[in-house]
C-alpha cells in the first residue's frame, strides 16, 4: 500500500510517543501505589502498637477517650474486644457502622475489608496482660490512598493527551520540513525531464542526503550526456563516411545512364569504380557493426590459445599476400592467453595491415613476443611513415586518420585501431603506440598474466 512520507513519519512518531508514555506512566503509577500502600500499612501498624502498649500498661477504665484519639491517625477507628470476641468499646462511637467478623478478631493479623463502596485495612492484635485480656482492632480507611492514586492516573492521562497532541502538531510540521526538499527535487526532475539532457539540478538544501542525491544525479546526467553526445557523434561520423562512397556510386551510375550505354570504356570504368566503392561500403558497415557490438556479451570461459602459433600463421598468410615485404619474428617460448582465436586474429590483421599500408618504402615489419614476470607483451613494428607526435594519442579514436585522403586511398576508414583497442580492452589487455615521423611505428599490446 502506498502512503506519503509525511503520514508515515507522523504515524511512527505518534506510535513511539504513545508507547513510551504508556510504559513510563504505568511504571510511575505502580511505583507510587507501592509507596503509598506502604505508608498506609505503617500508619496502621504504628497506631496498633501504641494502643496495644496502652491497654497492656493501663487499667481499662482509667483510659481517657482523648488518649485513644491521640494515638489514632488519618481517620482511623478503634474497637476493643473481650477474649471471646465480644465488642466492649469503639471509638468513635458513631461513624463506623460495620462489624469486623469474629474470625478475624480472634486471629490477629492485617485484613482488607470492603464496606459500602469503601475500602479499609484492619489490624487485630491480642492483648494479654494483667489489665486486659482480649483483642483490639484498628481500622484504617483507604480512601486517601485511592484518591491520590486516582489523581495521578487523571494527571497522567491529561499529560498523555497533551503530549500526543503536541507531538502530532510538531511532527506534522517536521515531516513537512523533511519532505519539502524531496518535493523540490521531484519538481526539478520534472523540469529536467521536460528540458532535456543539458539541464542540471540546482538545489541547495541543508540536508546531506538530499545534497548527495542531487550530486549523484548531476554526475549521472553528465555521464549520460557525454555518452549520448558520443553516440550522436558516432552516427554523424558514420553517415558522413558512408556518404562519400555512396555519392561516388551515384555519380558513376548517372554516368553509365547517360553515356555508358554507348561508350564501353565509360561503362567498364564506372562499373569497376562502383564495385570498388560498394566493397568499401560493405567493409565500413562491417567495421561499424564490429564497433557497436555489445562487449558485455562475454563468452563464459575461454580456453587459452598459443599466441605465438597465431602470430606465425597470420604472418605466413601476410607473406603470401605481400611477397615484397620482409617479416621478421622474435618470439618467446610458448605464450598462452585466454582469448578467442577469432578476436586475436582480428587484432593481428588490423595491426599488420596498417604496418603494410604505412610502410610502403622500407617494407620491413618486425613482430616480437615476450613473456614477462607479470604480463605478456607483443610488439609490431614497421619502418614506415610514422605518426606526427600530436596525432599519436588520437589515432585510436573512431574515424581518426592522420592523412584522410591517403588513408582512403589505402582503403582505410579510420576504424581499425579503435576496433583493435576495444577488443584488447575487453580481454583485459592494454594497447599503446610509439611512433616517429618517417622512422616508423611500434604497437605495444599487453595482456596480464593469469
Ligand atoms: P585506417 O583504416 O585509416 O588505417 P586505423 O584506425 O587503422 O584507420 O588507423 C588510424 C590512423 O592511424 C591511420 O589513418 C593512420 O594515419 C594512422 N596509423 C595507423 N597505423 C599506422 C602505422 N603503422 N604507421 C603510420 N600511421 C599509422
């Protein structure tokens, strides 16, 4: 069931205050009642002891009414009995209209007695002396005790109602104070929702949690905006890249349409160019798909493969494709790493292709592998054109090419290095390059040892 934060907070605080108040008052009333009862017993006992002493030491008929009266407290009453339990005298003579049962008289003790809606405590005592043989009873009314107790309960109830009402009002306002920043937060969220990515929350409260929430939200929006912009840029770049070959194909189809039907030479040339450009488009689309593939689809457990074997087989294939090039190898002992064979081959093809493409003068490519104490290192070096210093950090970016027309001539889309980097990083590896213009380039690939 959904409730508002405010009503939940109020319910909770009322519950707490009622619970703690009931516990506190119950304890207070119980303790006070024990104490008051004890006072009543003591007053009764004191009177009984004193009257007993008086009847034991003084002749019955010489005792004055005033002496009896002075030994009684708090409206207590007194009765004198014979040995057989017959009443002889009572003080005051009126005002006590009940009789104490004989059973209780001849068995001296303290008894409770209820009569006409009133409670009494009765203490009977045996007197056995030369002056008197019999019993006395002191009757102690409990009305004072019950009145005080009743008053305490009434006061506790009044205080209870008052504190609950005050808590209700305070918690209503407090809850309002607490949820206000959340309302403001929600309103701002709606604003951001309507105004798009670039809006940020501007909400300063004096509540740590809310400030932290706002900060986290703004950070999340920064990340989202950045990734949104990257995606947008990517789509723009990709469309731009696709436009050139498509325009070329369109141009040549128009050419064929206009002249090619009669001019065989135009037809041949335009068809060939269109086929080449279509090949380029296909390659570009394949590369785009490769880049946008979800790298989170991690295959469960990959068996380690022998990297050196893969390098040798790739280099042999390259040698056949490019017989004019020299490939030299400097491979360490067998190196195993868990990576899909297809992916490792893809990386090698990208770097070897680049080395071949950009080392068209010396045509000398060197591949080295090394097993180090904590990592595996693979280096692919060429003695080619190199990369200007300011571009070294950019060539791994999507679509980045140092010399756009040269790269296009060589069939590149500027996606190779970013694909390779993505594959290496998704396999927990790391890649960087060193390059000097007109001297050559070295690609460094590192995988952690597992
Ligand atoms: P491309 O398809 O254009 O080769 P890449 O992403 O593979 O795209 O490379 C990006 C750019 O980095 C290239 O355009 C080129 O300028 C530069 N580059 C890559 N490898 C080399 C290399 N071995 N020697 C010189 N420049 C290189």
